[in-house]
C-alpha cells in the first residue's frame, strides 16, 4: 500500500514509525510532517486544513490509504472528500466527527441514549446562561461548543469565574464561532483516564488506556497545554473498569451513532472521569491522543496498518491486537515559554546519540530540518518515549534520554507519571 499520514505532531510521527514497520506499507508519505517524519517518509508541505490540497496530493501520488491524525481535517470532511475520490481513509467522516466537533451534539447524544456523563444545559445567550448559574452553583464547567484547540473548557470555582467564562466565550468571542453556544456542565470529581477503541461502524475493540498530564508545570500546576506527558496503561482502569467502560460507554456510543445515521469509523478516544458513581464521559475525541499515541505505539506489537485498514473497511471483527505488557511513558519537551509566547529557531543537539532502540524512541513534533541540523519550530517539540516494567522504570529511562538531549531553549516536566507511581 501507498500510505499518506496527515498531520505534523508527535502523534503523527509515532503513527508513521509504527506504519513503516508493516510489511504492507510499500511507500509512506506525510503532509505536512516534521523533521522526524521526514527521516522515514516523503513529506509534502500541505497544511492539515487545506482539504483540496490534501485530496489533490493523494490523487496525484495514487495513495491507497490515508491516515488522518488531527481533528480539524476530520471535522472539515477530509474523509468524505477522499472517499468521494475513491481513496480509502482512516478516521470518521464529518457527520461522525461531530462527536468532537460539537460538545452539544455529544452531550445530547449521551442524554438521548443514556450514556453516563455530567448534567448539562446549553445557551447562546449570556443572560440566560448566567441565570442558570443562580440555580446551579459552582464549581461548574463552562465549555465552548466547537473546536478550540483544547482551550475551550473553563473550570470555574466560583460564580465570578463562571460569569467571566461565559462573557469570554459568548460576548468576547474568544474562540470565534466555536463559542456561539456554551455548555454549562456539572463538575465531576474523581480520577481521569483516557480510553481508546477502534471502531469500524459496527464493532469496537478496546485498545489500551492512558493518562496524560495537561498542565504545564510539575504537580499538575499552571495553564493547560496540549499535553506534557502521558503513560499507558492507566492503573486506575483495571480489567473490570475497562469492561464497564466498553459496556456502558463505548458500545452504546457506537450503537447510538449508527442509529443516528452517522456510523462511527476510526479511533474513538473517550476522556473518562472515574467517579464514585462509575465512569462518566468528559469528552469524546475522534482521533488518537497526543502525546498518548506516542506511548501506545511503543507498546503495540501487532501490525497497526492492518488494524487501521480493517477499521476503515468494516473488517475489524478479524483483528486481534497484541501489546507489550510493560508501561510506556512519554515526556514532552517544549520550547521555553510554551503554552504562552515562545521563540522558534533554536537548535536541538544530541538526538543522534539517543535514538535507535526498540525500548526508547524520541518522536518529533514541532521540528524542522535545516542543512542537517534539527531546529525547534513549535511549542511541543519532542516526545521522549520509553518502555519499562513499571511506570517508575519507564519514567527513569525516559528522563535518562531527556538528559542526553542538548537543547537549552527547551524544558519538560520532571514528574510525568507521579500519580501512578504514588498509588
Ligand atoms: P475536555 O476538553 O472536555 O476533556 O476538558 C478538558 C479537561 O477539563 C478535562 O480533561 C478535565 O480535566 C476537565 N473537565 C472537563 N469537563 C469536566 C467536568 N464536567 N468536571 C470536571 N472536570 C472537567
Ligand atoms: N492529550 C490529550 C489530547 O490529545 O486531546
């Protein structure tokens, strides 16, 4: 197969790395890719939201199979457009990608089909939203309806914060049209985990569980980022909890989407709160997690390309995936300043000395190559990923690798995995 991977993050580097190992992969392309991906695939400089450009490129290269990494092209209908051009693709079509594209769609689906999630209401009017807060006291969560690059969720401890969040989203239009409506949601308590399943429209198979660290600083302090590290498996999700999540959340969601005439194909990523009253959905994402995917790919023993293709062609029933029992942990190295302002253009040295084993891999995110040098070109820049017999050992190995990378302009958290290690 000629395969195209769409995206430029650590997630897409990990997917390319895993796909490249498949005997079925004859040629590998990526758009737009990054410096790490360019070492194993041919990259084309096409942005992930340039749907016409991506479809033309796939046609011009006679691509057999497209794997779409990020949510933006999925919500924008890239898979629909590729399928219309006769090209098979992994990921939901636009109608199914609404699960991530609209929080109101997702909450209404859960309500209609009895899928456990927090109590909620939605509004397009500031006054009505604030009036609701008088009857439903904080702590409470205010969310922009549409895609907001992970920033559209505001946890409010008191009424002032909640009022400010509503103004920020609806009146100040902080997230543009994504904030035409807000969801106000019950604050759920418990421990969070990420659950991933492959879905072919009808059948779902669980992948593995993970936990990520969204806050920028040690101790889970400071502003939220796209994710500063993750590990898999998540110790909070034991086999019994995993089965409950399949039975109470994943399978009912797959059935609900089919019943709505929007059969879901792709990876279904459920953000779950393990609460006193059982698992509840915080959100659905229609893609792999970043950086969870980097850790997951290091644990996967089976052929990922076969599995993704079976998923896209409705043949998931035949697939069985094998995983290393070990823990995989990823530490994200970011440019100093991230998630606020940061400078691009610093050089990263020493990468050639740290890569190359099956147990440790440094995935690239925001990097570019310049005359043989690797240059930081974004906020999240590297995902240093390691396997170990437990979380502590995987963590130690990952940080040993981090310490071998010479990049004074970068930083990372030093406590990825603390929650699991303290259990
Ligand atoms: P989301 O993008 O919806 O997953 O929200 C981002 C983060 O906000 C989640 O990972 C949770 O940590 C937190 N969050 C979202 N919804 C809730 C909720 N209803 N209660 C408590 N925390 C939440
Ligand atoms: N790491 C969380 C996400 O990909 O949404």
